[in-house]
């Protein structure tokens, strides 16, 4: 099946030293990362809160980088954090070229959620280490299905996903990882409250990991194999990103929120406009935003394909750190603010010289926006929304309004929305007839504080249902089976404060149109029952029969009484016991010990069938569906039955119905793939633009590889997915001319030539043999470096390490 060993090679460490360290369990980074926390469960145990980052060490490493290659060059904030985390800055000889040079980095932390952690931990288990090399945490937030309500849904998740939770809890104890049980909160909200720290570097096995950029952290979404690099103490590899500067000026209007900043930017850049870039925010408008507002903006930066997003350290971050019981971290950040946690002076004075692109956004001119349906980059300002609804014949009535998700579940978000709910309640109103109103707190801390301060009571007074502190409907864990629109797959509109709205993502109904907006706009949709209700011009009718306009929302940036800790049962488990057994039953339907993938056979691939030519948007949701499949993330064979079932077949315009090129029969994609595999016939996938956008879903590369795929050939890739394919030993290739996609027929036999001499920057040849006998040859590109070519030849990144350990 797969590779379970560790995944990358360092430039500055000898292979022998690396393998000795893996064999003996030597901790590379515990002394390098944040380790002075007194609340940990032992000297090397997991952390309850982050400790003070080693800012002096960061500045020292940055000074080394400056002295070796940068000389007098000024650096952006993102560059400073990156270069302060280089593995061997003293070995630098050339200035890294943005978009070309691969950097070897030392992350400070790893974060994983329950749908991605199983695959990562199954790989880490064979690294033979007694603990992770850097502090890490596991968050159980993806497997709780929204159905009856908060507590009952959490209880039900223990029945449906107990085996996964027990596996994760045991692995956390064995390897010194903090374990946040189901109901404790959403990974990104908990990271912001407990672990994010300005100027540090984190990798997380979720695409919305960049949420922590709101606290000045470079937080990057990755696949599980990349997380294994960091946990095993191996420098993590990242292509030097371009830096996209976003200058904020002015101040948000009364009905606008930070969500509208990123909704607007997503509309400008599209879902692939930030690919390969870090988005760095600057300008006087930054200081008008709260820390959690900045986190919202960074969170949804994933929707433009950005590597991550970051804000400079400032007063709002200082206030948030103090409010979340991290005064020492704020003091350390204050010390490093002028030299490390901001861009250099000339960058601030002349940004056009240092950023690859600059976009200026005047906050005072922004309108509330609605993005969607079916894609997060179709942005419509509020003033144009009614016209768009009419023109496109979108359902005007709102079947459900949902506030929450990792993007918008902060105290400020919920307090502003609650102020609108109170106005409606004072007029005797509840949510509109036919509209369900669901509220999801982001964490147990937020829930408890909401309850204490009356925010939840305000929502419930107008008819809200409180869901668990979890992802729920945002990632497809939403049981709407008793609703007519889902039963009959009827077109219906929902309005949510989520970040992603691909077709069928939220409830399984391909005709549910999800419009992304701010919590304030979701609140208006709940009360009016309409998409695009404009509070500046539209009115509601009170119980007394009189029309009235709503006043603009108000809310506190931080709770005036401080945060409430919440229930004791939802505090993290900080046990560290290297002798803890990890349960994997041979008959398990949820976990399966992983086996190595086969190595490259040493010759060109010739005469391969095309499994599917995917047409249009093909996200990781299309490649490896979520929802009910999340619980099988630890069992690759069962999980692979969801492979590419959402991709649209260019041959017939249908999903999950393709032609077996050997038998001529039509059937589901996984069935045909298994037929090819059983007959020892490798296959390829042909794809469109930005293939693999969306979630950092490692299974979207593992499953195709497991079922016999060897290459994915597309117009362009999303960053995380391309890397994940490389890690699993597959060939992610792009057409030299995107128009060549149209030259490929689904019935073509495909050969990939030039593999014996594959080298960085050298195109390969794609030969297409048509049914007519015609032969077409095209050039295809790859982005492999020398190290990654080794992964391909070995069959996966972890296979290569395993082979070196045997030598």
C-alpha cells in the first residue's frame, strides 16, 4: 500500500547521522522549538500553552542569513520568518529565488486534526522515535456530525468514531502530543487561543492552517507526509514563495467585517491567484483590525491558493495574547517587534521594490459581500446581490443560515451577530419561516464565554440551534436527511460564514447553493429568509406589524470579563508515556497498517490508459470525498472507494461513470481503477486548471497511488496537492501549453517518455496514441528537484528513507 517511514533528506545533515538519529529516537528540535513551558506534562511532554518563542535564536539565524547572502538587502516580514527558520543558514551561497529555490526549514510546531492525523501518524510510527521532535497537537473536530445539537452530537461521535479517537489518544500519549478530545473545539481556533505565536513557523495537516497568521505566525497547510518530516526532526522543504503584498488603508464601515476583506480579495485573485505566494498585509488599515479579524482574513487566504498569509505584530495581537493567558509571549514579541516582527524600513517605505505584486484595498469603500455559489471566488457586493440572484435564477429563499466554522467563530464575530439578534428579539421576531438557523462556537472556551455573556441566549431567543464546538456542516458533517430539499436534491440556498462552498460539500446535495458571507450578513439572512437582504434599504416587520430598520451591529473585540475556560472535560490531555500501545485490530474497518508503494520500474511508462479526463473544477473534495468517508482516513483500502467519485468525466459530463478502456464497460471510477490494478496496468489522470485545490487532503494523493495511478497531467496544480503527489511517488505533470488538454481523448493510450534521464527543469514527452492510429507528441513540465526525483524513483519519499536505512 504505502510508505510508512519518514520522508525527506536534509542538505546540512549527513545521511548516516540522520538515520542514526531516527534509529535511536534522538530529538532534533525539542531544544530548538518552544520548550520552556512549565505547564507541560513532563520535561518532554506535550504543551498546554505555547511557551515564549526563542526570539534571540531567530534573530541570530536571520543575522547569519543576512551576513552570508543578503548583505544590505531589506526583507519583508514573511522573508524574515522564513529565513530565521532555515536549517543551515550558514551554508547559504546564493540568494533564494522566489518561485524556484527550495528552502530547508525547521518548523516550531505541528498541528493535526482527526481526519488527517491518522495517515500522518501511521507514517510516523515507523520512524522509531520515542516522541515528536517538535511540539505537536491533535484536534478532534472533523468527525462530529451536526444533527440533534451540541452535546448529543459529540456523544454520538464517540459511537461512530470511537476507534479513531482511541487510536489518536494512544498515539498522542506515546509520542508526547497534546490531545484535544471531540467537543473541545476547531483546530484553528484552539491553535490561535493556545499555540500561535508571532514570528514562529508551524505546519498543519489542514488547508486552513494559515488562520494563525492573524497572530503573526507563518502557518502553512501541508499533507501528512510533510508533517512527518517536522515531527521526525527532518528539515521540511518548501519552494521559496513569492510575496504578494496587500496594503490596507482606511477603516471598515458599520456593516462590514474583516470577512469582507478576504471575500473581496478572493474575487480579485480567483482560486489560483495566490498559488506559490505568501500574502503579507501591511498599511495603516492593519491597526484598525482585531487579532481574530486578521485570523479570519488569513484563514480564507487558502481559497486563493496562497501558501499562507501573515500580518505584522501589533497592538491587537498583544491584547489577544494577554487575554488568552500568554503575557510572557506578548512580552517576548514586544522585545522582537522592531527588529524581527515587522518588515524592514525600506520595505515599508518602498513596498513596490520588494513585493512581487501589490494590491491596495480601501477598507472604507468595501461593501459586505456574498461569494458563491459552488466556488469561493465568485464575489458579489451586497448592492448587486439581488440583481445577481434574479439574473442567475438562484433560489432567493434561504433554507439555512449558519454561523461558525474556523473562519468566523471568534468572540467578536459572535457578539456582533448577537447584537442583531437582540434587536430582532426586542421587536418580537424569530428567524424567518422555512429557515433553519445554526450556530457553531469555535471552541469550548468560546462556548463557555458566550453562555456566560448571554450571546447564545440571544441567538436561541430567535430560534437558533447550538451545534458542537466542531467543524460540522462546513466540511460535510451535516445530517439534513430529514429535510425535503436534500431528500429530493432540490435547489436551495444557504448562507454561511464558512470558507469553502464547493458543490455538494456541505450537505451532499449538489443543488445546495452556499453563499459565503460574514456572520452579520448570515444573521440578516436568517431573519429575512432572503439572500441579499440590505440593512441600509430593506426593512423587517416587527410583531406589532410595523416596519423597522436594523441598527449596525456592535460587539466587543475581546470579552470584558475575560475568557471563561469551560468544562474541565474539554481541556487537553497532556499524558506522555512512550510505552503506550497503539491499538490497530487486524479486522478493523477504520485502520490498516500501511505498506510501501512499489518503486519506479526504471523505464518509461508506455501504453497506459487514462482513468478519467476530468473536466472543470476538480478539488480534493472531488478527488477524495469527505462527509461519511472521513471516518475511514486510517484505512486506505476502504477509503480508496471514494477516489475521484466527484470528478466530472469529460467524456460524458457525468460524475463517477467512466469507460473501462480494456473491457469497454462503464462503471464507477474506483471500480475501473481496481480493474486496472488487478491486471497490473498503471493508469494516469488528465485534469484541468488548479487541479487539487481545496483541503490539504493527503488521501487525494494516497488513494490514486494505492489504486495504481502513476501520473496526473493537468493544466495547473494547487500547491499542496502537487507536493502530496510527489511525496507518494507520483508524477504531477503540467501541459507546456494548457491548450494541449484539448488534444487528449479519454480513449488515448498514454506514454511518458524521458523518465530515465529525468532532471530538474527538463520537460518530459507525452505520447498519445489515438484509436485512429494517429500519434501525437506533447511536452509536459514538472517541478521536481534532485531530492524529489529520488522520491519518485524510490516509489515515495518515505521509501527512499527506508532504503537508506537498509544500506
